[in-house]
């Protein structure tokens, strides 16, 4: 038995069963076309893919679009997936090479940094394919990453936050303090709803944009006061902004009025990690508090050698060495 075409309105649809006796598989769907010849070619391709999979295994017919649907159905994060799926679409996974994925990243985001190419394209495609590989539908793939610019950026400090808030509007000032004291990413902060706040308990529920989970963060007293003074609007985020020009303009205007160093909102998250590490909080705890994937990620991003040769005096425990140790501050990289 083969698939047959029929019309529903003007659109051609197909239905039927394909396969050997006792193992036939039912198919039904829309060809999404009014042209019968195109529809006929579509059902011929469906039958051809079935038989290839029957004789040669699932890898012979698995497309990237199918793998992407499986990935979403498993509850995996679909952030940035749409563009990658549109690019590869019906391409067979077995025909997608490391080079094809790297080229795709450049085509989708020609002006992006290496870190952005890795996060928004390379890692996405690799994750989808390797998820299908866990079900034995294809082979795993390993993809080399683009080089990441190791340029060091300054983290926000409490002094910077204080100066910024003195010249910012109430919402933007509270947003900066929130990111600095909770380690929230800008997207996570903007997604906080009034229902996520528990000011009496001094807690906030943060939906993690990278890990597809939630964490509950503590709210220091100054942050509770800043949030309590905001006029909350039902149905909108606590800070009342999205990733809009209005937020960028308000942020830049506050920096200009304060006459302080130009830092991005993400510098507040840098300041959170840097401040805790400099105060002796261990890297495992910092990773947990800020929602980093692993302590290794925090260490790789924020841990950097202090190139002071006199630190070897610490090995003989001299008074001078203690003075050196007291003055040591880590040099902090940018990163997540």
C-alpha cells in the first residue's frame, strides 16, 4: 500500500501506510500546496525516506528539523534554535559536518564575536545532534569553537553602582543594584515578575536563562528597600523594561550624567562574582549563588593570576608577606 493524495479545500493532503506486511507505518499530513505535481513529489520523498530508514537505519533519514523537534520535546532549551533550524532544515544530520556548523554560525551572525558564535550557533547545533545520538539515531559530533577574545573588562563595584543610581531613574537604578547583588543576567532580571518577589522573606525567584531552571536568591536590605519603592504594574516585569532602546538610552544617560566609566549591564554580574571571590567566598559557592553552570566556568572566567613575584615570600610566612597578601586583588576577566 502506498500513500494517496486527497484534497482538503484547495490544499493537497496525504494518507496511507508504508512498509512490509505486519510492520506498516501510518502517515497522514498536509502537503501545504495547491499544486498536485509538487504534492506527488513530496509523498514520494516520504516513502523513499521510510524505506531508506527501514533498510539502512534511522541515520539514513534523520533530518536536522526532526532532531530539533525531538530536542524541544525533551524539554531542552530552545533559545537560539529557530535560526539554526531554519538554516539546516531538511538537511540530513549525517551530512552535517563540523565545518558546515562553523560556516553556519558565520552566515547567521557575520558580525558576532567568537563567544557569541559559539553560544548562539555552534553549541546549539551540536547539542541538537548529540541529543539525537543518545537515542542511537545518528553519530555524535564534535565541533571546534571559535576563539574567544580574552580582553579584560572592568566589573562594576559598589562605588560605581552608588554613583550610577544617584543619576539614574528609579527603575534603572534598582535594576543595576539588583544585578550587582544577585548576579542576575540582564535577561533574567528583566523577566522577574511581581509574583517572584517575597520582600518579607527577602527572596526572589530567578528563572535562569541559560540553565532552563530556577534559583532563589537572597535580597540584601538595600535591595529590598529599592524594590519596595518601585511601583509594580500587574502583568509587567518588576523593572518595567524589556531589551528596548528605552532601557539602553536610560542606562547610557545615567552614566553620562554621573561622569563614570561606561560599563554594560552585564558588568554588574561581573561585579557580583568578583566581589564575592575577593572577599574569600569559595568558587563552588559563587557558582551556586550566581547560577553558573559549574565552578570551572567561574574559575575560567574570573580567576586570573596575580603576577607579583614577591608572593613567594608567603612560603616562609614573613611579616612582609602578610602585608603583600593583604593587598592582593585578583585581576578579573570578562566572560559569561
